C-alpha cells in the first residue's frame, strides 16, 4: 500500500506509471455503506438544489463527502476502511451533481408559466444519469489511465489527498489540517457565512474606456490554482483579460453612442446608453462566451471521435472478458437510455416527429458536452465547469431547430426545456462521474462497483431534486423586487429560449464567439480553457491565478530539488485542505443563509473597503506560503548529501 500520492500524479509531468494506494483488490461497498451513501446523496442533493435556486451558488460535494464519509466509516463500517470512504465520496458527488445541473433549467419551466410534473421529471432525470455514465465510460480509460500524469484533476487529487490523509496521517494530514483551518476561517469571516469582512477587491473604469478588474479572496479557488499550475491558470486568465479589457470596453464604447430610445435586448427598462460594465457583460459579452464554448465543445468532441470509436470496439471485443476493465454495464446503460429517450420524447410531446428530432438533437449535444465536461474535470475540476454555458449553447441549437419547424408555442417551449433538463443533467453528471472515477483509480477501488454506486446516488439525487422543486414550485412563481428565490441561471435560460422563440436574441454575439473560437483553433490554442476564462467572472480566474503564482514562487525560490519537491508536495496537501475547508464551511454557510438560520449581513466602513480585501488577500497568501517555507531538509537527507 502506497503511503502518499506522488507529485508526478498531479499532471503536467507526462506519463507516469501509477501504483494505486490500495494494491490488493477489494470492495468498499456494503449495506451500511449503501445506506450512508443514500443519506449523503439526499443531503447534498437537497441542499445544493435549495441553495442553488436561492442564490445561484453550488459547492461540489466530493471533498465534503470524503471528510464526512471518513467519519461515518470510522463509526459504522470501520472494516471497509478507505475503500468504503471512497464509495461515500462518490455517492455524495452523485447526488450533488444532479442538483448542480437540474437547477439551471428545471425552474425555467415554472418561470415561463409551466408546471413541473414529478413523474416526467424523474423519467427524464433517470435517463440522463444512465446516458451520462454510459457516455463517459466510453472515454474513461483514455482520460483517466492513458492521460494520467498529463491531466491535473485538481479536485480529484484533493479528494484523494483527503482520503489518504485520513488513513496515513503524518505530514500529509498535518498540512491538510493547516489548509482546512485557513480555508475554513477565511470563508467563515466573509460573505459566505458571517459577512464580517469584505472578500471582493474591485476596481472599475467608467470613463470612455470602461473596464472592470476584481478578485475574490476565496481560499477554495486559490487551492485549485495551486494544484492546476501556471499554464492552465494563465490561459484561463487570458480569456478573462480578453473579455474585461477588450470586448467589454469596445461594446461599452458603442453603447454610449446609442440614444435613450434604444433598450437592452433582454431588459426593456434599461437603455443601452445607461448600461454599466456588469450590464454589458451579462447581456452581451456573456453570449460571446457561450458561442465560444459551443464551437470549442464541437471541435473538442470531433477530435475525440476516434477515441470513442476505439473505446466502443474495445468494449465489444471484451464481451467475453472477465477482467475489471470490461465495460458491459456502462454500454448497456448507454444503449438503454438512447432507446428510451425517444419513447420519453413521444410520451412528453405526443408527436413522433418531435420525439425523433428532439431526441436526435438531445443525444448528439449531450454526447458532445458529456465528453467536454469529462475532460474539463481533468483540467479545472467540476466546481468551475461552465455547465450553464454548455447548456446555453445546446439550447440555442435546440430552440433554433424548434423555430424552424414552427414549434413556437408555450407547450413546445416546455417540451424544449425538458430536453434541456436531460442535456444539463448529463453534462453535470458526466464531469462529476469522471472526477469520482479518477479518485477511484487513485485509491485502487473497483471501477464497476463505483459505477453502480454512483448511478444509485444519481437516481436518488433525481428523486430528491425533482421532489424539492415540486414542493417549492408555488414560491418559485413569486416575482417582484425581493423574490424568495433568485434563480439567476433559470431566469437566463427562460429568457434565452423565449427570446429565440420570439426572434429577439443577440445572435451577433454568439456568432462572434464562434468565429473567435475558430481563430483560437487555427492558432492551436486551448479553446475551452480560454472560453472558460472569457465566460467566468474575472474575480474567479484571478484568484485561481494567484494560487498558481504561489506555487511558482515556491518552485523558483527553492533551489534544492528534493526540498522543492517536498514543499510543492506539501503545498498540494495544504491546497487540498483549502479546498476542503472552503467548500465545507461555504456549504454550511449557504444552508444557514437560505434556511434563515443565519441572517444576511454585510461589512461596513473600512471592513467593506478594497483595502480590507487586499489585507485579507495578503494574509491568505502569507498563511499558505509561510508553513511551506518552514519545511527544511531532514537531517538524514543532509548527511547523505555530505557523504556524497
């Protein structure tokens, strides 16, 4: 049994032969594990759905699930050890992944005046889970095994570190604890929980050159930046620079020339000439990002067609095999869901034509973006995947097809959104499943066992999220200046589909995004990584870059190779703690806020200033760096060098 996770396994080092933590084959599942996993899937599914609809915020459950699961296994299933803990983190992620997808589209049905049918929703969601897992399994070996040592899988590695630390203790556990404390404490003080100090540093230019630069002091994102490294973080930040310092000022410049009678396309109460930087980004520039992701997703998926075909052939050739790598279960789930989606489409619409066209488009788009989502799990982790962006791109195509067929009534819009629920669920589950299976690979668990337990958790999550939405439907319909649920993503989806149906949509922005993506492809740039930075707030990408720069600082200022490796390895463990502490305390804070147990409060005076944010940023950077610089050469290492 390995005692830690090698630095070589964190990506960017080329291929490396990996020996899993558990070298003796075993199973982590049992009745006790299944019951605990279902409970965690319900908790994370319901809390994520509620908080996401309330404030548009979700927190990936893999890391909190691994921490909570470790405690539960120690109490109720100690014999299952790390393999049991591994199953529980997977089931936690399975329940949460459903909510992190469905809440973007499902409430939009209510917003357009429709009704969420429990049984229809469960049918669509269950088929989406089967399709996502089956599709992701086609490229699983390639993305997890063949690309091992190349793709970073930042959150997977953080989860792995948390699981290993719970077993082995030592320095890994110590630095994980330090990171957890730093991440939890900073999150506790900021708006996610108590709101005592400002964590957002923002500077804007409102003259003829209008721009915005902001950084959120978020320890979880800084930890992700440390893990993914400078190349990925810098590429994402480049996309944000292009958006905030080139495209936004350009659109703003022309917007200021518009007369008072010209209004924003999706807000008749706001004239174009009065748009703020945020209005420009939200109403126009964001759709350029959607176009970029649409084009990047298609190009990326086309590149993987040979891999998909090879994977299918390997599965078919392995039909008589008895090895662990046999993927018959995933293939059966995929084929069953493909057939069933057409049946479900007919049940929903009552039309063979709608079922065929909607089903074909849904399956093609879902397959493309499941693959994209699965790969993004290996580069930036599931927490920062642009699920809503990929959903927007898919619904643009779907809605356009409906308009061309003349299906523009409210009834057809509801049918369209149900197909959208399928797509967004597959995208979210695809990334979450791949992230979970990477952890499973690192730990040495059974691929087939994890697939089954994750699918069960997904079904539980579907029941939970659909049930929660149905119960809250009367409140979701309430509008006004202070509605009980903000539904930011669902409002965007409802506006988007209604706009296309009525012909009122900024198509020029989407086309510009597609053209820009094609230029990036011609220049051999990573389209999706740039598009991700373009689409996400610069406050997110900038703090990820800060984390990567801290790692670079360690690398450049530590001359001794062995000491440098030791500090970086400990930094990864500390970063895993940052992610764990930030996500767990953030999740608890969101639950407290949306349930009314903790009132909303905001800092005032100096505590609300940019200066306070800069002080907090410096304190966080120092808290991360200082413990790593305190690591010195061991005495044995020094003596060995002297003898040489």
